């Protein structure tokens, strides 16, 4: 087993950030990163094409009314959306584009399963909030669009403006990988000394 095939990811522990609010349900992966940008085999430059058809006019100039084009959006690391985010095709380019733009987490009422798995494998935290929590965050942003939230992965909580705390689910293995900043193979390799000691006894 070689570390050559393992990849490191940005470690996720606690994040405090402004939010980009895109209150739309059923955002599919072709909207996140259109198919014409899938020729690349790595993440380089994909962030520039995130939501390309919503973000740019046909002549290539940014649409001034789209939220990602606002100057204050450039520093936000959390995307807040509606239901069934990441539906459609299984392209791993979707989380690549989101992380390439600078997002560390996406908060939604629900996620497509394949997107959720791809996100977790690429250092992007999918935070699924139940309806009351999702609605509370939406209402908080209506009052203050520049409000910040805090996501604590170890505690699996989201702290809203005003201090209200909601929990979110995540499987234990994915959580451990994100906290360590490693992929699945990297997590296994972190136990290589124990693995070698076990094998030497067999």
C-alpha cells in the first residue's frame, strides 16, 4: 500500500463564515458545473466556472444580479441552498467546482446521495438541516444578509446568529477523515504502524 495514491484534503474542524444564500430546490450537477467543462481531470480552474450558466451572460461577462458575482460573496465559505442539492449526474467535478470557488461547506435541507458522498471525499462538508433549522437560518439571513454562522464538525452543530444551535448528521468515518484532513486511503495509512505490527504476528 503506497501513500502515493492517497490525497490530503483541507482539514475541517470549526468554520465561522458569511453565507451565500441561493434559495433554490433541486439544483443539479449540470447547473453546478455545466457538462462542457468536464474535460479536465483535476480541479484546476473549475471554481471560475461554478454555476457558469447562471453566473455569466452569453458574451462571458458576469451577470450583475447573480449572488456569486457580488464582491462580498468572494470571502464567503458557506453556500446555503434548498432541497435535493446536487441531484442529476454523478460528476465529481461538482464538489471540485464548489471547493475551487472557496466553499468549505454547503447547507441544505437535503442532498442527493451521490453528491453527498463525492463532497465528503473532496473535503466539502454537506450540512443537512431539518426543516425548522433550515427555516430559522433563512429567516436570520433575511434580517441580516451579512450574518455569520459557525459550523463545528466535532460537535456536529451549526450556530446561527443570536446563538441558536442546531445539530446535523454525518457518518463517523467521513467525519474522522474531514477532521484529519485525509481521504479514505490516507485514513487507513494513518494506522500503518499498527497494521504492520498485526501482520508481523500472523
